[in-house]
């Protein structure tokens, strides 16, 4: 309301000036902090590209399929460094994704990769030596400069021993408790389905993130993974956004003509794409 009054007074002054002096004066851009903070709409995408094939590869056609969904930031999990890695990156670049970073580790271990149309720099708190061993090559953090947003991409491998899985979840929860204070997004393959039993040890992680204040952008319909046999799937891929965002839409996408991401004869992966449309409402 305060912003609206300021704008109306500003407009009336300019209108009177134009009538008196017969000159055209443009409205000034007002930068007002607080309730009138300028909003920023963005699309975040995560996709597990592994298909459990003997010789993993990432055909550059995948880049066309991803670009067709028009995301701003992409987190690819279980990404294989196959023969077409370079053509894939070149194809992404041709679609305007000029910032790219892949997690550390040897080439035979699936990685996490983040690509963006916006400039970013790596964050320092995801060094392999600071991570539980199972997460050493599957966690990656970057910082977008404009808008100011932290992105954390991850994939929790399974199966793991109970103690090892607990250490992974503890690291994620601890990292998230700090990240939630500023505009941040966590995306990836958690290998957890919210429909699992409440007694399942992994469900505690999802509850803890929501208790910390994160918004769980869980699509109301569909699942993100299907087994090789059987028709029932599970929702394993997730996105959590800090309170600095309003989430407008979230969807598991199995295909977007002519591309089939999953669950079909020409499927490129055994996971669906998770696409989240959100609007940033506050500054850090």
C-alpha cells in the first residue's frame, strides 16, 4: 500500500509537469526495499540421466530435450562422463547454457552436473574431503550472482548401510539448515519417496527439511522413477526451496514431444524430469 501511494504521487507530479510545460517525462525506476522488492521468476530443473546401461553415454539430443522445457538452471544427477560428453556440452552452450560445472571424482563414477543460463561460481563447502564418502562425487554447489541464489545439486546413492546412509542425511540436513537463511534451492535424486512408511529412516530427512522452513515442491501427480519391470513407480527426485521463493508450479515430465524422457520405448532415462516454476520474493 505504501509503495502504491508513492507511485501515484510520483505519477501525478509528472502528469502536472507535462501539462504545464508540454514536455514528456518518463517515470523513474523506483528501487524500494521491503514489501516492494522486485520479483524474479525462474525455472529449476533436475533429472537423473542414468539408465543403468552397460556403457553409459549422454547423447547430445538430450540437450535439445532439456532446452525445450526452457529452464534457467539444470541439475543433472548420475551423469556419466561418456564419449559424447563434449558434444553434449557444446549443444547445451548453443541453447544459451553458458555456465557449467561438474562434481569432482574419477570418470567412471556418476557425477552431478549443474548448467545454467546465468553466471555462477562454485561454492567451497562441497569439497570431496568434507563430504561423507558416498556423496563425494554426487554433490555440487554453485552460487548464482544475479539473482543472488545458492544451488545445491545432489544424488544419494543406494543401497547403503544404515550408518552410512544416516551420515549422508545428517550432512544434507546440516548444510540445509544454514542454506535456508538465504535464497537457496536444493534439487536432485534423494532416493526417498514421501509415501514410504513413516518408520523408514530416510523419511526423517524430508521432515527435517520442511521443519527447517524449506518448501517441498512435490508434484501433486505422477512419479519420477519406474522399475524395469512392473507399472508402479516412486517419487525419488525432489526440489526444496527456501522461504524466499513462491512456488507456482511443479511437475514430473515423462515426455515433451518429440522427446521421451522416461517410461517409453524411446526413453532416454529411467527417471522423469522434475520442473519447478518459482518466483523469488526476497533478497538475502
